[in-house]
């Protein structure tokens, strides 16, 4: 009587900027797409984010960062994920990211980067696709 | 084996195992059976109360106090699923600042459409965490208010969190949730209306307006969760209630009730799945017969027969 899985996502604000409107909009959109969203809010350290992701057994970690410190902080998230063994968890980053930084982020292990202007539909679809390939899940419709 | 590593305390294994149990995969259910041989030791405390009462903040403080006293704490946070998309927004973890502590495991789950707040998944997770050696388990239930009473079957001790200034005393006396507490917490006790609420609750308890479950006269405590005030006192009361339950032989009785409730919910889910399938498959026939022949009795009997055959 095994049930179909719902995608579980952690949405967190990484670092010190206090702007969480975008993260909340994304969290809401993912919820409306049928996902189970754990929202951990503002000013989270890489350790806190990965610890929460570990205990919640999420399929996706979504971090929002607007401070410009993504090249310093995102690698720390990736490092923590490796240390904790979260190798099959999808990592997506959203926020104000200069386009030239995207390849650098993808190179260290970020699965998708969403810039301002990304449509909610695109974000939802790309996340679902990444989960299916990386976690091999059968997703509930 | 996942179960063995989880029993050794490996966090990732615990986490993955809980998911398998939550989704009732065969490995999950087999592991749960194993864990049930070990469970039945943890003191399970339910925290309930209306949204905004400060449940999550209070739980954050309770965790710290339990850890200080040397306990391993499991926490289950239940949030409602959207009835439209079946997705959910679980934000209760925001206020748990103490979860970086060792010996604390916090899991958020969506209610997935179960009324009564505590779902079969939550009951299975209680059983699992108990079997994994967490000796204090806190369950935060949907503060859906007055009918959220299924929680009674899952926990040993129920704390109802009240907050001053949400209405007159009549609200506090309404039937349902107010009758179920073993402990009544007046949170945000630094608010001006706190004293009045405290007195109303005192009166309700003294005059047995609320239930004395198993002969226990409910206790009343003031807290200011954001400042850590009243937390020690609250945990002391929980421990006193635990002692009371053990002395009276009620502790094990509650565990047996919780397991029966778990089986009931699992069975209901199984039957419900069959009904959902039958309705979906026969949508057109049902619609045709209802709208053209108006034969409610005939269809009902026919569908019932199909349900029985499928089971």
C-alpha cells in the first residue's frame, strides 16, 4: 500500500540580507504545485540549512540569496551537503546572481539557478525534472 | 541495513527511514514492526492551541529544557495540507532555534487531508522515534481549534496553549479543544489580559468545567516563551503528569490506545483508497444513472458490491 511521493522542498534564506518576499513567493508557488514546503526563514547559515534538510529528508534545497555573497556561501552549503551525505538532494539557488557566476555555481554542484524574471511555471517544472532524475522518484500528480 | 544504522543514531539513516515509514514502503513497514518491539518507553506530549498562540516558540524552549535534563527529544510538527493542491507550507521550524542541539530530531509533516490534526503518519512516526530511543516526544498539532481532538489518542499528556486577548472568556469555554488539556499554558503572560485569562482558566479547572482525564486535575502554568519564562515549571508539570500516569498504570494503556488508533487510521486509508478507485473508474456510469435514471439506491448497492469485491 505504498503511497506516491510528494516532492518535499526546503526553502531558506542564506546569509544576512533580510529580503524574504521572493523566497515566500516561491514557497507559495511550490505549495500550489502540490509540493510540501518546509520554510525556515531568514538569516540561515549553511550549517542550519543542511541540518534542517537532513532531518526533514527533503528532495530539494532551495536557497534564496540577494546579498551578493553567493560565491562565498553557496560552496559552504555544497560542502555541508557532501559531509552529511546528501548527494542525491537537488540544490537550487535563486536571487540576484550575475549571469557570469552561473557556470561557477553549476560547476560546484548547483543544479539550477533562477534569476529575477524566472516564471513560477519554469521554476516548478525544472525542480520537478531535477528531482525525477536525481532522486528517481515517482511523483504524485 | 538502514534500520541498523538508524538504531546506531546515524541522522541521515533515521531521516531516510522515517520517510520510508511515512510513505509505508515495505521496508518502512517492516522496520516499523521491528521498532515497535522497542517502543513504548517515550513520554509523548501533544502541544495544541490556536494559530499564533506561540506553540512553536514554546516547543523550541521545551526542547532546550529537556536536553538540559539529559533527554533525547523527537519532535513532530504537523501542518495542514492544502485541500486544493495537496501541497503544504510548513513554517513551524522557523522558531525552533534549538534544533542544532545534539539529541534532537525534528520532523515536519503535512496533514495530507486528515481531519483531527494527528494523522496515521504522525502516529507511525511517534512509534518509530520511540523505538529509535527518543525518550521525550513532542507533537505539535494543527491548531485548527475546537474539533482537534484526535490528538487525545496519540499522546500521554496534552498541553493546550492559550493566549491572552483573543476574545472574551466565552471563547475559552467552548466545547472541544478546551476540554482535552492535562496542562493549560497561558503563553504571552506579560500581556495585560493574561491575568484575566488565567483566572478564567483557574475557575474552569476548579469547577471541573474542563475534563479531569483519568482523575488528574489539570494544571495551569504561565509562560513567556520568547523570554524562556515558565519553561522549567512547564516541564516539571509534564514530568509530574508522567509520574501520575505511570503510578496509575495509565501510561501503557495510552500506548495501547495509540496503537489501536494507528491501525484504525491505516485501515480506513486502505478502504478509502478502494472507494476512491471505484468512484474514479465508474465516474461515467454513476453520472449517467444518477442524472438520467435517478437511481440512487441501485447505484449505491452496485458500488458497494464493487468495493467489497475489490477488497
